C-alpha cells in the first residue's frame, strides 16, 4: 500500500514554464541563447578535433583542456536545446524520469567542471614550479586516472541527490518556474520534508566548491611565488601568460555559480526569479561559449593550428581554381 501511495504521488510529467514574467520576450531571449550555444558547440568540437589529431597538442595541458571541452559540451547540451524548444515551440512538458535524467547530467557535469578546473590549476603549478619534471609527473596514466576520479566523484555525489528527489511525494502541482530541471525547483513541488535535499545540496556545494577553490588558490599562490622569484621580466611575463586563459575560465565558471548559490540560499526575496533563471542559464552556457574563444586567442599552439588549417584550406581552393 505504501508503494502504491508513493507511486500515485509521483507525477507522470512536469511542465517547464520558462522564465516567469518574461513570457512575451521568450522569442527574443532565445536568439542570444541559440547564438551562444552554436558558438559553444563549434568551439568545443573544434578544440576536441585539434587536440585529437594534432601531435603538437598531445601534452597534459591540452588533455585537461579536452576534458573541459567535453564537460562544457554535455553541460550546455543538457539544458539549452530544451530551453529553445520552450521558447520557440512552447514544448514545455517533460516526463518525470526525463527530468531526473536532465537533473543528473546538469549537476554531475557542473561538479565535473569544477574538478577539471582544479586539475588544470595543478597542471599549471607543476608546469611552472617543476618544469623539468613536468612530463614525468603528469604522464598519460596519471591524467587518465585523475580524469576518471573527477568524473566518479561527481557521479557518486549526485546519484544520492537524484535518488532522494525521486523518493519525495509530489502533491503541489507539476509546474516548474524554470527552463530546466533544477534539483531545488523540483523538490519544492513536494509536499514532503525537503530538508535532506537542501542540506545535502548545500554540503555538495560547500565541500566540492570549497575543496576545489582551495586547491586552485594554493596552486596559484605557489605559482605566484615561483614567478616572482624569476630573474627575467620576459620569463615572468611568459609564465603568467600560460595561466591567463585558465584564470579566465575560472572567472567565467565561478562568478555566475556564486550568484546562483547565494540567491538560492539568501536572496530569493530580494532578486526577481526571472533574473535568477537567466543567470542560472548563463552559468551553464557562458563557460562553454567563452572557454574555446579564450583558449583559441591566448594559447599560441592552438592559434597556430587553426591558422595552418585555414591557410591550408585557402591553398586548396586557390589550386582548384
């Protein structure tokens, strides 16, 4: 009987409302979302192609960048296509199981993103502080194990959250004021006690975010000390330039994440929900869009590969004419 009652309190489908208060502007909001998504897909697929097939990019730094690109692709693809369907075709319905799957991918790969940024900070620390041992410390097996460990950490932390959310009884309707299935937005539809969801989600954010940010901070503190001790100004500039793209990636990722975190916990009455939902989408869309651009502009090896490909295609066209 308990199983039947629990099943009857689980909705067959949910309705993603979109951005409340801005329904008439959905079509206009969709254009920057779509443009950024196309740039993210092209940029990250291009990076994965270059890193896969260009021997000059078969180095630890670019393997970690490939992890970041793959994470970004999954993260934005889990949300933006459904958001565009809401904006363009008013396809707002999503089954409860599909909602949980979307929730799993979103939260798993946001945790994964933070972990990969931490690994990239450690990579820069080894490259600058131990340049002669760089290739012996960060070998291919080490990179593979660290990537797998980061992914498994995310999966093992998010699966219990999905399970807890699935077990809740739902009796407060099926309308979610969001463009995707955020864990807290779904849990608020429950008529049960969601303190476990709130506490567990808070623990994930504080432990994972705090640990990763601490490792990044320590890494860059050690990098700064090593760079300042360099005698040559050119050497200092070159060392700092190798970290510029990664610092930009950290800013793009953590800035909207902090906003979303503090809004959910402290500012829900002070900031309009539409503002929070837009920033939540930017949090999942801005890093995948900007990371390929920043790394393409700031990283000489990637820039040279792109130039050679473009010049090669121009030469082929000129010969054919």
